[in-house]
C-alpha cells in the first residue's frame, strides 16, 4: 500500500525504528525518493529547470482569459472543460490559477 515506516508504526503500535529494522530484514526497501514536480511552466532536463513550452502556452491562455475579465474560477472551469491537465494530471482549481498568474505577473514586474 506504499505506507511510510512512520505510517506503519502509527498503525501497528511499533516504534518507527522497529518497523524500519523489520522492513530492512525482510528486504523491503522504498523506491528511490523523487523530488517535487517543477512548478507549472517549467520542466526538468538534465538536472536544470527550463521552460515547458506547452505549459507556457497554457499560462498565456490563463493570462489572456484573466485580461478578458474572467474570474479565476471561470478560468479553472474553462481549462477543465477543454481537458487541459494540471501539472499532476488532475483538475484545475482557482487557487492554482491564482498562484501561477501571481508568479507570472511578478516575473514581468
């Protein structure tokens, strides 16, 4: 179920150290940790963050819709209706739109 050793300790009542020791003795190891996803509009290539051109187009579309007077909620709804995936492949929410456009506008200022 991909529980962390902390979660297993909470459920089982064992100490985290005992859980880690037991997992190690059983040969059960967690996959290598992955870092967080780059922010929307960027991608990781060769260990460096570079612009993600497809996502940059979506950011420009968000900005265009906002300049036309659409609310953040309406922009999220429009992106969801057009089945444009968010960074993690899920639905868009107004808070995400707000954060992305705030970053975009602060870079241009």
